[in-house]
């Protein structure tokens, strides 16, 4: 079972004492060349590497922006309405920032996303960002897989390379605006090019070669670094198509770019989900150990959560077996019927979700505030 983190959380010394229990040694995972990171970003990475065994941050995508039957209500969150606390980790998406648009592909103003990221940092919580950008060749969206030359077209020498550099610069510019009132840059777990082991995005497996995919990551990393985006940690997040660690790492961009390894896996059938998650998490744990990287379930969920005990009888028994740093469930869409992954008041799994929240080792915002993920523990 989880180590009882909440009682310990008041004693940083004790949490620091637990630091050694995760098998990710800080030194071994340091890359040869020193990465340009802010102190808070370095501290976040270090704390993710040494998170006490079996303590897991709960995360929700777009949590404070909208939910079932509401949007843009200051302070509101379906998760908080159900269990009294915000998620320890919040996820947001930058789709359409590349176009110079004012609002995301999910119709959320980027100013509002910025405001909620700052609020989440100020309450001590973690933030991750994905990027469902448009297709730079066809003008379609991320899911436009009509052409297999898109990745090639944005790499150096490609017809849209310059355009894509401009797209990356817009991402860098947004990341640089994520600052507190005192000017502290907010660390972000940046997760572009996700689920690339599938073929539903223009950067997917059947749309580009492993080499091209790795070059897409290298271009992303080098341009954002050149633009001084030193508040980013980079997250690698395939689906669960891989059957071996080697397959999981086939398109891995390398230790000098990636800071955290993840996986995306959704439930359709319960038994299949349990089997798939355990297989994938065994592989992910091994990959994280080999490369000395922290690991996470970067997307998961059971759409509309129709199983009243899903949280404590399906998800919890799985995640408590692996050293994942966080588990993220997807968004509670307000504009799409039955497209939600966290409960809202009265939802059939809401009571069980409260029990999940009360489980020692499952961290929400007030828990993660106590372990101060942005400060050094040395
Ligand atoms: C997908 C769906 C879409 C959404 C996209 C980015 O999984 O939720 O409706 O536009 O993520 O948030």
C-alpha cells in the first residue's frame, strides 16, 4: 500500500529521507551537458525523481476552465466540487497557439489558461501542457493524417521548415509568459508529439519514420532552448502499442532531451484495460529504471466513468503497484455530450472518487503543497 505521505508531508526532512527510496538516482540521470533550467524547474525534476515510493499526484485536464454544465466560473472545478480539493496536477493544451490565435482548439482563451497555470503554481501544484496543433502542410488539424510527408515538410530543408520555426516560437513565447507576480518562471511538463506509436496524429507511426520523429523532437527541443524556454521539462508519452521496452523506446528522442517517460492508455473494456495497463506499466517502470527517468501515466480514464467503483477498484489497484509520479485523466468537455473523465457532483462514481481522494499516497493540491515540489530538498 502507499506509504502514508500525508502525515509525513508536514515534515520535509522525512520526505527528504524518503528521497532515496525511488530507484532513480539523481546523478546517473544527469545528462552529460548541463541543461539550461531555472532553479524551480531543476527542483521539480529532482523532486519527481525522488518522490516517495507509491505517492502519486492526481491530475485532470482543463480542470479549472470548464466542466459539466459550466465554463469560465472563477475557482470552479468538477474535481473540487466533488472532493473538496483541486488536482495536484493540472493539464492544459496549446492547440492553435501556433496560429497566433487568442483561444485554443477547445475554445479557451490563452489568457485564461495562463491565469489558471499561475494559480495552480501558487497553490503548489504541478502543470503539464500538451499541443494538439494544426497540420502545417494541409491546414487541417492534428488528426489530419491525409499526407505522410508532413513531418518531413517541417524538418530542416522541408518546405514548411521556416513556418514551423515560427510555430515553435509562438510556443516559446507563451511559455515565457508563465511567470508569477514576482517574475518566477513557472515549470511546465511539456508533452508534445504524444501517442506517436498510434497513427491518428500527423506525427504518428505510419506517417513518419523513427528517424524523422526523433528529428521532430530534436528540432522542437533545440528551438525552444534557443528561445530560452528554460522552464520546461520534456515528457515522452507513447500509447500502449509497444510489447517490449525496445519497442517503447524505438522512437525515443534520447536522454538528453526527455526528462520524464509516460504512457497514454484508456479503458474501453475493464479486463482488457487492466491487462494492458499492467503490461505497459511493467515496461514503463523498466524503461524508467534503465534511463533513470521518472515515470507517469500521462493520459488515462474511462469515459463517463459508468463504473461506480472505478477509482478504488480499477485505477487504484493498478497505480499502487508502480512508481508513477502522476496519473492524469482527460477533460470534462462542456461542449461534447458524454465526453468526460472526472466525476461531477451526483455522478455515479463521485462517492468512490472521494474515497480515492482519501487514499494515503494519492496527492491532491493541498497534499502536494506540503511536499513543496519546487524547492530543493538537499
Ligand atoms: C481530445 C478530445 C478533443 C480535444 C482534444 C484536445 O482527446 O478531448 O475534443 O479537442 O483532446 O483537448
